[in-house]
C-alpha cells in the first residue's frame, strides 16, 4: 500500500534528497494522516455514541487531534520548501523541526488527557455496553494506526524527517491506547472487572514518557547538533581525493534544516604550486560538493611550504612532542618565518575538551621544548578544543 501511494503521488521518488521531491513525500504523509485520522474519528464517534462508551469517544477525539497534527505537518513541509529570502538567507527548512516540536507537545497533551480520563474511570468505574460493531471498530482502528506508524516510519527514513518520526511514534502510541481501551472492554464484559481505567493510565504514562523524549529529539536539531562521524569522514575522503590537496582542517558544518547544509574547511596546498591552479581546484571542489552532496561548501586555501629543510625539521619535532602528550592532540597551519632578528613559528593545536592541561600550560610546555631546538625563534601557538576529527592528510 505504501509503495503504491508513493508511486502514485511522488514523482521522481528515488531522488529523495531533492527539495521538491522531499516536499512531495511530506505532503503525501500529511494528507494520508488527515484522511485516515478523520475516518477513524467518524467511526469511533459513531460507535461510542451507540454503545455509550466515554473511552471510545475520547479515543475518537484523540484521532481528531491527530488530524490537526497532520495538518501542522503538511503546513510545515509546505513552508520549509520556501526558497531563501532577505529575512531568511539560509532558507526555511528548519520549520520542519518546529512542526516536529508541535507534534511532540500534542503527544504530551494527549497523554495528560488520557491520564485524566483514566483516573476518573478508576475513581468512578462504569460498565460499557458491548457489541460486535464496537469490537470490530476498535480492532480496525488498532491495525490502521499500526499501518500509519509504519507508513510514517518508512517516509521519515526515506527523507530523514524528525517531524514524521514524531508522527510515527504518535501513531504507535494511539494504537497502544486503543488496544488498552479494547482490552478493558473485553475484560469488563467477560469478568465484570473494571480494568479499563488502570490500563488507560498505564498507556498514558507510556505516552507521556515518549512525548518528552520526542521533545528532546526534535529540540536537538534546533539547538545545533555535531555532524555525524560518517558525514565528516565522507567529506574528508572526498576532498583528499582531489590532486593538489595535501591536508585539511577546521571543518565546520552547519545544518539549517533537511537539505540545507553549509560547511567551511581549510585546505592545504603546496606553496610552490601556481596559485591560479590551486584556486581552480578549490572552485571545482566547491561545485562538486553542491552538485553531488547538496552541501554549500566554502574553502579557505592554506599554502604550505614543503621544500624548506629547517621548517620541516621543526614541524616533525612538534609532531613528535604532541604524540608524547597524553590525549589525542593534533596540529595544523604550521608555518615558519625565518628572519635574522624576527624568526617565528606559527601553528594551531587542537586538544579534546576532556584534556587535563590548561591552554596556558600546553602553550608553555611547547614553547619551552621548541626553544631547545630553535632558541631565537618566537613560537605563536593557538589552542583550540574539539572532540571530533579536525585534521586529515594524504
């Protein structure tokens, strides 16, 4: 069924990384959610009125809330596809994260409502009329909600959508909620025990926990997450595959929503190489990243002297020093300026956040050691902190 819907309503469905295709997936999910939830609302409201079941009618209005959530998701995908403008130069893709947050709060609201209703039924248990139509309606609802959950999950994985992941978990919670109502009705009918309130309370607690987790998951992209290790490694490997690039460092990746990735990096090239040739390589890398990975990449070119014996000896000395310090410390931007009265060695080191030494202690140690090899050279050292890979060489 899911494949059929995708084939009918999502053209170019295999190119899910394209913004237009992604929007089609999101709109399909939104309209399917609106239609199925309205259908369930009508069925449950009718049988709830016929059999005088407050629990079933409450479940019906839960589905009506889900229709509103689907409309929010639909609107979110529509707005997030808007192109960049003067007020939002990086586009509107983060709106999708906001819609995911809205759905998360709706999940919490449903959890509180179900908990309130369940406590009321525990304090004032009431028998519910039982019939085949009621049983069939609830069973259909459980299976339709499970299908809805799998439908949302498949599309959320296809387009990497936190909003649809939230909708999938909401549908799963609804299936559990309806199953609890169904189980309570069956137990009450055959045993006379009024368990539906207790079962409803258990499901409500589960929904509340899931809702709060969803809030955290949807808030993280808004706050700004570190890029995945796989993404960082892919960028490193792709750039280093170009001729003339001998190293890179200071990679920064900024996520402005699905499909809106901006990055900057420093690429090292031989200083002896023609600057025009190096610039052409850099331009080609930037164009390829936009075309192949949809990443807006900006590259800073760092010329590195590779044929100076004195500089190379000092660089090797510093690398050995860093290897002897506990902790994964790296170095980049190593340059030496040799003048009779003003020789300087300039470089950056990157230490992990958990590194025990202070920045001043690390700089003092490196300066003291460098003076043993080049007493007249003035070290200029910058210390950065990062736990992700920041340096790659061929």
